[in-house]
């Protein structure tokens, strides 16, 4: 899995940064892309990136502020023109359906692919054979949610040397054993998968949070995560301002990642007062004093999970 940031600014776009959107690219796991938030101009950011809208499978909206969803109608309308004809599912807080359907209806936009809209109020909102997505309410001026994407543990590797003893070579029988099935070789000899598989491979956990003040729900959402994406709108010297506007500081983001036992913190959603990378460095320094494995989100850069 890889994270690709399409927008890292808070509130409004600037000459240096666009508003919030981050893609989770899972081409090896399911040959698709999941998008978290869709600020104005996100479809333009896609055009400047190696990402393809045709691979977009799911969109998760954290909350209904404009800098997190004003890009939705345009992106949904344009997707088919960029080869996106497969079904797409949109998840978000109550109200996201009305926003999307009204925008598309009044603009007479036609979507020639299956679009499903699922409104939620937290809890497990998606599960299949490979992933679980859980959501929880954060603390913002309007309902804002964080998302925890959990990849299910994968079977361990087969031991080819053990299988060679029984005359097995890579092929369909390998696949059955890999899936945990037993294989009957005849003459009463049955091979059981657990005898030839190594320890299960732990699935990755990625937590992507919406706008929030420090709140207790951040820690369980982020517990043991390989990567936590947390807003860091201000330096801690502006903690009073951050609290007033329901945002977090770099120090608060680092404290949350540390308490959650996360492996890596990526900070994003920067105030426009920090105009370039040089002015963002104090936020990074502030966070690294508490949680050393912290980086700043940079637009159009991939981050391995």
C-alpha cells in the first residue's frame, strides 16, 4: 500500500498547496485506489499524478466542510471520461448523499457507472475478504470522522522444501494449500495446510483522520497503526487558536501518535500562514521532539505504508 497526497492545505487552496485529498493506492492488494476527502481541484491534482481515476473504487469523506468535498461533483462527473466505468462507492456523514445528488441533478450531470452512496455514523462501515474499514466520530465544528483501514492477516509462505519431499511443484495444489485447504494425494496421504505454511503475515493498518481537536477517539482509531495521517493545522504556540477553531497542533498530533503506539505519523492540513516547506519545518521539529518518526505530507509524493 502507498499513500499519495493530492492536497495538504487547510481551509482554502494556496499557490503552494491544494486543499485536502489523499489517495491510498493498493494496486498489489486489490488493483484499486481509495480516496479520502475530495477538496476543490482534486480532479486536476489527479491529472498531474500517476494515479488513474479508472482505478478509483471507493471515496471516504471525513466531514462536510467545503475544503474536504467541494471537488466531488466535478471528479464524479469526469471519472467516466477518464476510463472509469466500474462501480464506485462513496462513504460519508449524513448529508453527503443530498450534497452529491443535488449537485449532479442541478448541473444535469450524467454518471454512466454505478454510484453507491453510503451514509454512516461510525462503526464498521465496510468489510470483505481482505479489508475492514472502521470509523469513529472526532471533535470538530461539525461531525467529522476518522477512518481506520485494516488489512486482514495474510497466510504465511509455503515451504517448498517440505512440499518437494512429497513430489509437489508449484501449481494448483500449491494454491489450495496457500488458501488453507487440505490436499489429498491418494493412497490415504492427505497434506494439511498448517503443516506447510509459515506464520501468518500481519496486515497493514492505515488511519486517516478528519479535522479534529484532541479527542479520546483518536487513540483507538490509531492503535498500532503502521501510518497515522493526522491534521497539524498550527504550531503549538497557537494552541488556543487551534482549540477555538476545532483543530490540532503539531505537538498534539505527535502526542496522539505516541499514545496510540503508531509506527509513523504523517502530518497534513497545514494553515496557509505556513507558506512553504521552510515555514513548515518548525511544525516537523515540534512533532519530532515527541514522536521522532514523523514526516510532513508533501503533495505529489508517494509514501510507502
